[in-house]
C-alpha cells in the first residue's frame, strides 16, 4: 500500500466515524443505535479516535505534497459528509437523510 493510499484510507475511515458520531449525538438517547456509546466517556473516546485517525491521514497527505494535503482536507470537510450522511442515516434506522433531518426538525 502506498502512502497516498494509506492516507486516503485513513481519511475515509475517520470521515465515517466522524459522521456517525456527529449524527448519533444529535439523536435522543432512546433513538441512538445500540452500538453508539451512551456514556460521555465512550463518546469522547469515539471522537478522539476519529480525530487521531484524521490527523494521521492528513499528515501523510501533507508529507506527500502540500497540494495533496489541501485537496485532502477540502474533500474531507466538504465532500465526505455529503457522501457518508445518507448511508449513515439508513444505517442508524432512518429511511434516508431526508427522514433523519425531518425527525430532527420535528423535535425542535
């Protein structure tokens, strides 16, 4: 595996964990999936995990080239959430992202 491939893989994994944690945290505890940590300590560890994986992946990208690092950061923060959130909404029990958003809007 090349360093560029490893960097991309790490960023993809971090993005998935990041989106999962973000979306689950917005739900009330009774609606959160069973595999999402219910205690603050577990949530903190999950968030620490994605941050560490993200920094490892983005560091590799910047080591390879400044341009690659900038592109990787933009893709991570702009494109990946749009790619992951519909899948994660279905994974956590909604019909899709629209259903998830509608549920959150009804609560407020």
